[in-house]
C-alpha cells in the first residue's frame, strides 16, 4: 500500500482510521482484534475510488480482510493490487508461477525448493523450523523494505485443512505492560534469512546458498506504522536473529516472550479458504502462519499472491532500519 515516511507517536494502537461507507458494500469484523470480511464487491470489475477507499480503510483498521466467491484471473489480480500500490516483481520464481505475469507468485513453487538443494520438501521444512513458533512470519522481513501488503488468492484448496492464521502486532504491542513497552521501544534487532536452519551433515547446498545470497537488516523492535501512527511489535519467528546490545541468552528469552505475546490467540484470526477466496493483509502490522496440516492429504492447494512494495521501517525514535546485506529499497 502506498505509504508516507513514518514518525514516532505517543499514542498506543487505538488510532482511528476514517470510516468510509459505500451503499451495498459491508465490512463485517470476524474477530475481536483482527480480521474482517468484505461483501458486495466484485474484485474482477473496475472499482470505484470510493470502494477502494473502503477496502483501504478496512485493511488499516482490521489488518487483514477477506473476500469470498471472487472470479479473478492473474491479470485481474494484478489490476486489483495496483489500486493500492506498486506490485513487487521477484527476480526468481518456480515453475508453477505464470511466466507471462511476473507480478504473480504461485505458492506451489515452494514445493520445489527442497529439491534444489537435494532434499525432500518435508526434510527441508523440518530443518528450517527449529521451534513451534518458527512458522510465524511477515513476508520478506529480512529485507530493508519488507512489502507493505500481500494479496493472496485461492485457486484450488483441499476440502478441509489448509487454513491460514494472522496476528495483529499493534494489538500485541498495546497488550504489553507499560514498563515492557517502554523497554522494547528502544531496542533494535537483526533480521536474517536462514535463521535457525539445521545444517545437514557434510556439504549442505542450502547452507551454501544462504552464505552466497545473504539477506539481513537491523529493524526496530517496535516500528511506527507509516499510515496509522500505531506502534507495532516487529517480531516474528522466521527471520529474527538477535536483539542488539544484549547478550544472546537475554536476547533469546526476550524474543521468546515477545513472540509468545505476538501470537496469543486473542490477537489472531484464522481463515478457512475456499476456491475464489482472497485475503488482503497489511504486512507491516501482522505476522501470519501458513498451514502445516495438508501434506498428508491427497488434495492440491494452489494459491497465488501479489505483494506491494513497502517502505523502510522507522522506530519510535524516528530512526529508520539499516541494511546489512542483500537488499536495497525498492530493488528486488
């Protein structure tokens, strides 16, 4: 989503987002802190500016919004995304992604990743996920400019299972006690691709890949949302390596506490996918958990996503994130 540069705010995450209403379009919250379903909108049609404003306001307020029964193709998916920002074009995608629509990434590509490094997909996942909370992540959080938003569309899903869960990081921050908020406001942490990976004995092609294609940045542990001014607990289980200026033991304990806070059930929403479902989430104020309950099912799960270019996070002190290696703002 299009953003302006962030500035520190003394307000806790109860920032008012302008309510926009259009006859026939409804925004129905589905959980107490996060998630709303939007009805009365056909995303395949050209959208009036007022409808775009409704959707934008709902994403900012509820962090993730859902649409059902949509008939989007790849071209329509990208056209819808462009109403909210500039789609990212990845340098490399797998064979499942449409070669003629570079803005679309098909998530089935990831089933190929282990094979690139001489592993079955299940082993690759097992070696990457070193803790129960490992799977919680924002998209491309190790970059200096993580995507502002992601729009995910379901083409084919299993008849059961395959749900995705999101958590509201602004609500999680607000739920901390004031002394803890004051403490974490001033901390920064290293986010790095490949954190916690358990190497295979001997030569490991994935380790070599990580060393040759490192991506790492230092982000504020609390970022200020560039559009709402909310303070957001910028933690995840996938990229976060080390809190700066504390010992590794202290860092591990702090990160475990903060990630447990970020994923408490009251801050989450779980979505049951159907063919034609679309989820649109703010990647700056959420983390999400991809499903891990479909590998044994003999049913395909084909999803397509478009990510929108984001900005460099800014902390409570007004200082932006700093790149370490592997990424530059707006260069994918």
